[in-house]
C-alpha cells in the first residue's frame, strides 16, 4: 500500500527548491565545514606540538589517527541508532558536543590527554557524518539532491582548507600555537548548532515507522499544502536498520561497494593530507608549508569542480575514472624525480582529482540503500572508511621513516587501483533514483527470473 497523490499535488521528491531546502542545506554544510576544520587542523597542530610535547613518530601517528578511529566507532553505532530512533535529535545536538570537546583541547598538557579528546571528538563527528548525509538526502528534491550534497562536500573541503590556512597563520605565535589551533575549531561547530534546532525529522523515516500524520504535518508546515506525502510503503517496521539485511543476497554487493569505494578514497586523502608537510619534506620540496597550502587550495577547487560535474556525469563513470587518474598521479610522484615545483604541481592535480571524487562520499552511500537501512548502511560505509584511514594515518609516518616516501606512495597507488577495479565490477548507477524505489529493480529482475524458472520447469 502506498500514499495517494492528488492531481494537483506535487510529489515530495519532485518539489521545486524552496527556502526550507536552503535551511537544511546550510545546516548540513555548516556541520561539514566544522567537521573538516576539526580534522584538518590536526596535521599542522601535531607538527608544531611535536617539540613542546616531545612527540615520537608513534605518538604523532596515534594523534593523527585518533579522531578517525573515533569516527569508526561513532558512525558504526550511530547508523543503527538513527535508523531506530530517527535522525533529527542527533543532527540537532551533536555539534554542541563537538564544540565543547574541541575547546577542551586547549587545556591538554600530556599526549594522552589530547589522544582521549581526539577520540571523543571523532566519535561525535562520526555521528554527524551519518545523520547529516541521511537527513539531507531524505529532505532534498531529486533534481537538487546531487548539488545539495555536493555543497556539503565543498563545505567539508573548505573547512579542511581553512583549518590549514588558520594553522599556517597561527604557527609563529609562540609555543602554545598548537593549542590555539585546536581550540578555535570549536567556533564553527558552536555557530552551526544554533541553525539546526528547527530542522524536523525525515518524513520518509516517519512513514516507514508508521507515523504518517507526523510526516504530513511536517510537509504541510515546511513545504505547504500543495506537496504530497512521499510514495513510501506504509507498513510499520518495528525494527530499524538490520545488519542481517545489509549482508543479505539482495544488499550485500551494495554494502561491499559502499564500504570499499569509501575506504579506497579516504586512505590516500587522510594519510597524505594529515602529514603533508612531512611528505613534502621527504620529497625535497623547498618550502613544505607553502607547498601544503597549494595542495589544500586545490582540494577546495576540486570540490567545486566536483559539484559542477556531478549531475552531468554518471555516478559510476565519475567514481571509476577518478580512481585510475589519482593512482596515475601518485605513481608519478613515487618516482621522485620531478623536482620541488613538479612535486607541488602533481600533488595539486592529485588533490583536485581526489577532492572532486569526494563529492560521491556524500551522495553515493545514501543512494545505495532504502530508507529503513539508509543510516545503518551509511554508518557501515563511513566506519569502514575511517578504520582504513585511521590505520593508514597511524602507519604512514612509520612507513616513511622505515622504508621511505616512495614505498608509502606506491601503497596508496595499490589502494586506488583496487578501488577502481572493484567499482568497475560491482558499482551500480544511482543517479536520479527515487529513494524508496531503491532495490525495486533488483526485486523485479529476481521475480522475472523466478517466473521464467517456473515456466521452464512446467515446460
């Protein structure tokens, strides 16, 4: 049974862009800016704190990876919770907790203090990754979904870039410069918290839970009487996301693609980005901080380019091609014969490619799963990616110290080629799909095969 639509009503996912969509988009983007800033600032902060805190290579790796490890746990748990209790409450308050933890970093006096705070911060950011992507996806019109989610990717890249610029400007303010860098990351989180309080629950999720009247009132208040309820099956699901369902024959390939593509994108993104000044130094770049600034600027430019092309290319083609292009650029860097300027140029092109592809991290996982599994599926994909990025960020300074920068770069090449091959074999096209028609094509094909088999057996 589905909700009826009158002749004069506009379907929920086909409504024109309205002020409410601007509000939800800004609230999602603000959170991603704060997330990017809080993750981006640690690279330069740790490099400067290494002296005052007497950090070893092992401790630097742990601090660089701590927030990513927290992200793993936070996204894994939050995905299940958000499918069971809803997205809105977590979305509204997680930035307040992020601001408090970020501010507390100023008072860290020992490496383990900072490590504990980074783990806690990562947990909160993991929660925000899951609910932001799920809620913005479910509240966005289908024609604008790609661009709204791409704006979130741009906001994340902007936060990551601005963090490095802020660190670059603060780095010479004295022995406590690293404290100021980490503490100011509370400002964007605190600001965006105020904008999120009036964001409602997802009508798609409410209908799946049998709370049709609540969904109707939200749509009436936020979008007007001319918008119809979503065409969602109205059976009440007493349970939320189910792990068994994600790994069932129907969804396991999409689950694998969501995790593998995400892992293979973020491993080089964070492993190289977090310790970029050290990588630049190992590649004999004369001014490692200026080279890193160029890299981060091209991260921002790539996110903008990604938004422009995201709805003009198929999701599948964009995903596969950027893996192979990025791998080729890193392979060129691993040869280490380019000279200082050549290294900066190739690194900038790599940043451009990877950041453009990162737009898919915001829209592709939510488009892989139906509403009752969306947050759990997104949470699993994010968790997988953060486990990979945390491990690689922890290992990178040790690998560079022991085996050299060329070996570290070749390892990243292998990761990106693997991602391209898996996506070429399994990744489905998800552009312009209605969120709750996800999986129907698979059901139709399965039913057709069953009918055909029955007819063959009868014959």
